[in-house]
C-alpha cells in the first residue's frame, strides 16, 4: 500500500494504510436508495457474507487497503446463498473496518460508480451489504491479485511478470482509464496505483477501488475543485498544490505506475538509499537516453525486451509525468502508444526467433542478433518471453 494523504481544510479521519480522507465528500446528486438500485447490484445479508468467507477467516484475506480487508468467498450464483469453498462462484468481499461517515461515503461512492460503469477493464461489482454498521462490497474474484503484488512481492505465488505481460497489463489499465475519461463516463479515478490494478487469469487488467472517484468537470470548466486526496508518490504535483483535479491528474499517476512497471521499483520506497526513495525523482535523469534507461530497467526483465521498445515506454512515462498537465497525453493517446509498443515488441520477438539467412559457414544468423552473439546488432534480447 502506498503512503496516502489528504491536505486541505480539515482532516477528519485517517485510513489504515496512512491514506487520509475527509468526511465531507460532497453528497452525490443521486440519493442513497437510487445508488443502491444501480444496474444489477445484489443486496447481501451480513450472515451470507460471513458464511461465504468462512467467518472472514484470516487465511482468506486477499489484500488490505485503506478501506479495510478483502476476503475470498464462495456463493451460489443462482440463489446468492453462501456456497462451500471450491463450489459455486468465487467472490471477493471488501469489508469496511472503520466507523463513521467517511467510510460510508467511500463505500457509497464506489457503488455509485462501479454500479453503473461497465467495461472489460473495470472490476465487476456484484453487490453490497448494508446492515446495521456493516458495510461491504462484493466483487468478481480476480485470481491473480494486484499488479503491486506481482511487481513487488517476493513469493512463489506471485512470480515477477514478464515484459510482454507487463505491457499487456499496462495496456489494459490504460484502456480502463480511457473508458473512464471518455465522454460516455466522464469520471476522474483519482487513485490510479499498482495496488488498484487487478489481474484476471488471462492477465487482463481491471481497475478497482473507486472510493475516491469523482465526476469530471461540467459546464465548460477545465477542472474540478476538490480537497486533495490520493496517494503520495502517485498524485500529480499540481493537484496536490491546488486541489484542481483533471483527467490529466490520472495520467500523471499512470506515468508513475509505468515507471514502476519498467523499473520494478516502488514509487516510494523508504528502504532504498536517500536519492532513490522517490521513484520519479530518481528515474528522471535516466529517462533521457536509451543507454541510461537500460541502467534502471528491472533486472528481472533482462533479455526479454527490445531496447527500442523500452526506450519508447520510458518516453511515454516521461510525457505522462510532464509538469504542465496540458502537455501530458490523453488516455486515448496512451492506449495508442502502448498498442504500437506491443506490436513493435511482438515484431522484435518474431525476428529474434526466425533465422533469416545463413552465413557462408552454414551458421544461422538471427536478426537482430541475440545478445552476446559477438557482433551485436543492439537487440539486447536473447530469450523469449511469455
Ligand atoms: N476482486 C478482487 N479479487 C482479488 N483480490 C482483490 C480484489 N479486490 C481487492 N483485492 C485485493 O485487496 C487489495 C485492497 O483492495 P482495494 O479495493 O484496493 O481496497 P482499499 O479500498 O481498501 O484500498 C487489492 O490491492 C488486492 O490485492
Ligand atoms: Mg486500494
């Protein structure tokens, strides 16, 4: 989890992961009853979710966030009753572990957005629980967890993602963002970070955690004025300084996540030497040339990427991180760049595998030549990636 904050008029309560938000989130124009009737959302009783998660067993915790813990559970999709583990439909249950209005508001905000929005790159909200003090959200289960786990957690369960899968996940997340920013949805996500990007069994990325989402500006305005909320390290500097929120604030955060993907470093890492703790500051001087970029690429990706593609990805991150939000690309442009980048990498992978001519001595020559072949074409890529 990142280190989160709220600066502004009044801090009213703090979240578990250090994220601090305000109780005075403006009320949604829709009433609570209307929001809860959104789309196809199912109301669940506390008892059903308690049984479905086997009494919120600690060993079924999928993750922890500012809102609370997320548990794995099983339900029968037809009757919506709790099912035996391993049968029926797998769900993820997010349980608010904090009292008060602010938690309730975030819970309602998430339902307000996810209940209505529908896109292959957004996690699906199945239903909710509102009973006494209990506030829960029931989502489709995402078997491969979060991007954060795959990038930073060292365990046999979460293998480091290959380069091609990193591009796939970045592209999926960018498509989710492009949908949110589209005229159809017009939503600013406000909490784009690797722990909020979830991955399904085929490595499709889906955005989750809409507790801080916000309607985009209306009536010809260029920004929404808000109290500053988000996560340190990911939030755009101009948003932190002024509270002026635009879709380009999300693009800045995308740039930070792209840097995490390229380098395998967390956006803020207190365990690194001074000067390397803030990823954006640390990485900037390296983003200027191919040679320098290669110095900060995640060493676990060695041999998987074409240096040209890595260079383009770094250039895209640099554009997303530009100081002036107007100069940052739109989410649609980010999708386009990543699509091209994916095609380029595929082409590089193919040419790397196929010998295109024979030397006089009968040896097969690959183009570009695999790294270490002696006369170096500069491909730098020897092995295939999944
Ligand atoms: N649908 C899901 N499937 C699998 N794991 C999930 C799911 N939703 C959340 N998680 C895990 O729980 C963590 C916290 O969830 P999140 O929705 O971001 O909560 P918070 O609002 O508390 O930050 C995620 O980073 C992820 O590891
Ligand atoms: Mg989260």
